[in-house]
């Protein structure tokens, strides 16, 4: 207890730069039995950079996650595991991630998300997790924004009708506002919005703090959106009455006034949401805009046909387009109503970007620079490449074609004769290594499948062979070699080695010798037999141009 308290004081006083807490399962069980000690331990776990609980039971893992959640109410916990012993921990956390592998699919089936390898957690959090947070936040904000923008005009209209409850908009159009005209853009934001490129998010992990610090959706952001919607709605309402209100009753209806307000609000909302689809293809953004705006025009034609059989004393829909639809001042007023809120919004965005830009706006500018964008992509590639990269396994067709070519070019050729023994140089070593690497590359995919769920270390190299150098000999070239019986030969240095044949002719000749294991007594007997009484050495050599002279041993 004293050590935990002292460590807590040291960390709170900023006297420790980096601290990691390590505890095993037995010690953790003792800590859990004492409530006071457990509270101090959990507070220390929150202060340190990392806490490692080794050899812990499944129940201990789940209890640790639950204790952290109860202590930190605002914290979001994530548990990741690959085995059945991690199921309790995964289900206790706010977000559970399961890894599929040798341990089976129990953890993946019990988790909220499933990944194939642990290193994929980087992209799951920094890219997909951030995208989902931004999309959900914008979806909620845009939904409240369009509702307040549209229905606040109804409240303002009531002051002109003595709060009689009459609607500014035609009833069918009022019902279709959320269904047909404004649902598609907000759905596109919730599904496809990407404020930054994935490479930028991987290269700059600090951008992930936007979700951790609740910067995309909080009370301040929500109020700012609602204030903006209120200002735009009030401005459009009073500007509508000033520009078109004096001529709105020329046809003795309010259908022209309501249609102008409806069209202005739809276009303004679509333009506002269109700006938030940053990275989405322009074709998709234009498609949603054209469908919503063009659909409103087609809708006015459709409701004209619906009202042919009945009369409406307020809206006069059946012949509305024949009256105000041909009036140029109506279209000019619509253009003014759309342009003024647009300029107001542009001024706000420019001022915010010049004086208080956020991280997203800054990095969107960086992404337009091709050099910085390539730099981000290279960093992201290096971060994701955390293990050994296996070359692609050759296809069956490629192997068959290669085998056929080898067979064709080897036809009519005699059996290859091994080259004369020579000192190993770099070319021979490289050729041997290349052949071994080819064989290794053909087998390594199967080896990798056999070792599912494991990755070799970066320092692991292909097999280097048997680890011994073998000199092939032939009957055509045997310089400086003394042939003795029993299948042994004496090198110029005096060392007696066993004969290694490399051709069929030499193999048949060497089979006449008896191949016994090399021992000290055999070497001594062979040397004594070769030494004559006159001090000469009995030699058996082969005259070749490469061997211009032979060594002679003299008796001392």
C-alpha cells in the first residue's frame, strides 16, 4: 500500500517521465480481496501510461475492465482478444474487438468488431472509428438543423395569420419535406462522408483526438448549429415577405409564397449539407443535389395533376404554375432569397478559417499539396507494414509454363558435367543463393499457411543450405590429387578426404573402392604404405594442362 501511494504521489508531481505498471494474476487476486488496496491500485492504473496484467484469469480480466468503467464514467473502454478466455473481458468493455486466428472464432463472434490480425486495429481506430464518429455527429446535427430551419418559418408565419394555425405550405408538400427532398443528403453524410483522406489519418494519429475529446459533437457545437439555423430561417422569412409579400396575394392564394419559401429552404439546406461531403466523388454529390432540387420541380407538376378534380381556396394548386410560374419577378425573388444566405454563410466560414481554423481545415489544405500528400501516404504505408512481407505465390499456370520451357530447352542436351573445383567466389555464392531463394519462395506460402496466425521476425532469412562446402570432382580434372585405395584421396596439403563424385563415369570408377568411415588408424596405415624404403612417394596422378607440376616429398 505504501509503495502504491508513493508511486501515485511521484506521478502526480510529474517526477516520472514514463511509467508502466506490471502485476501478475496472484498479486491481482490479493489486491481484489482488499477494497482499499483495490481503489488505490485502480487510481494508479489510470495515472500510469500502461498497465500489464500477466497470467490473469478470464474473470480477473473482466473485473478489471468493469472496475475501470465504474471509476471513469466518461471513459470509453475497448477490449481486444483472440481466444475463448477473452470473451468475458470483451463483453465487459464498451467496445469489443475479436481477432480470428488459431484460437478459433469464439472471441470474434462475441465481439462488436472482428479483425484478422492485431495490427489491423490501427486502421480500425484511426480511420474507420474516426469516420464513424464524424458521420454520426454530422448526421445528428444536420437532422436537427433542417428541422429547425424549416419549421421555424411556420412559427414566424403564424404572426401574420393571428396564430390561426394555417400552414404556409401545401399539406402534401409539408409531408414530403423529410421523406423526399431532404432525406437523401443527410443519408449520404451518414454513410459516405470523409473529412480527411485515410493516409492523412494514419500518418497523423493526433487527429484521432477529435473523437476522444468530443470535439465533433458537444453542447457548444450543437448550440452553434442551432443558432445558425435560427438566423437563416428568420432571415429567409422576413426577406421573403419583403421581396414577394406585397404581390403574394395577386392570385388570392398563398401557394406562391409557400412554394418560394419551400424552394429556398430546400436549396439552402442542400447547399449547406453539400459542403460537408468533402472527399466524396463530385458525381455523387451532384446526383443528390440534382435529385432533390429537380424532384421538387417534378413534385409541383405532380400535385397540379392531383388537384385537378378539386379546388383549394387557399392554395389554388391546380393552376398555380400557370400564374406565378410564368412571372419573372418570382424567379428573381427566389434567386435573391438563395444568394443572400449563401453570402452570409461564406463570410462566416472565411472569417472562421482565417482567424480560428481547426485541425481538419488545416490538413485539408495540406492534402492539396502533392508532395505532402505523398509524404502522408508513405508514412501510412510504413505504419501498416509491421510484419514480414511474403511475396505473392506464383500461379499454377506460371509454374506449368516455366516447367514446359525448362523441358524444351533441356532436350537434346547431355547430362550436365560439374565444373572443376575452384575457389568459391561471389558469383557462385550468389547463383547458389538465388536458386535456394527460388525454392524457398515456392514453399514459403505453404509454410505460412501451416503457421497460421504467426509472422516471422524481420531478421529471419531463407534457409542457407547444409552449412558445408562440397567440391565436386570428375575423372577429367584431378590436379594435385593422390589417389589411394579405399575411396580416399590425399590433397596437396596432406589431408586425406573421402572422394565425392559428380559424374556417372567417376561414380562407376569410384564404386570399386570400399567406403569405410574415416578414422585415425586408416589414415596412418595409408601413409605408411605410400612411403617406400628408398624414401619416395608412390603417386598416381593424371596429367592435365591445368596441373603442370607435381609435388615430391623427400624423406628427412
